[in-house]
């Protein structure tokens, strides 16, 4: 929650993390002076706002105008239609795998289970999962529809 508050006070995630760390450090240093430790959220939020206000005031000194803005190069977002075509092709390739390999690939990569969890669900050893998934990934790499073959 505190990081979310810091994020709403800053322009990017890195600044928000720095702001929160500074506020938490200030809270730690003032620990003996804080009377109600049950109200720490409020104290830290106040420290966030005060620290950000101080940073904003100093910003006028730290930033300088220039002729050209240093804009990062933009990378065009992938076309959603193309991404869907790739997803569909990958799923068709997964469906062509033998049942056992398909089950292991689906559990590992679509359901995001660990090797141990996959082994437990299927009632096999972790080594079996590792080797079957490795063979399945090899078949997927060689699938002509996916275009990974060299």
C-alpha cells in the first residue's frame, strides 16, 4: 500500500521505490519520538508526502532546460493480430504433442506449476518431468508451423 502511495506521488516506479525507502528511513530514525506505533501507516504516508514536497522544491535547482528533449527510442508495440497468430500456432503445435508430453507442458508453462508440482499431479518423478518437457520443447522448436527450425 505504501509503494502504491509513493507511486501516485512520483512519475515512475524507480522514483517511487526511492521515495518509499527514504520515508521508511526517516520513520526508523524517528522511532523513539513516535508515540502511537499503531498509527505508523499515517506517519509513513506523511513522511512520503513531505519528502516528495522537498524533492519537488529542490527539482527547480536540479533540472535545466535544454534545446532537445532526450526522448527514449520507442519500440513499436507488436501487432495484436500477429501475436494471436503466433499463440494459435503454438497451441496447435502443443496439441500435436503426445498426450503425456502435452500434459506436462501445459502444467509447467500454461498452469505455471513447478517441476515438483507437475510430477506430483501426474504421479511421476521430477526427472521424468524434466526429460519429457525437454523432449517436448525440442519437438516444438522443430515444428515447421512455428518457424524455429534452422
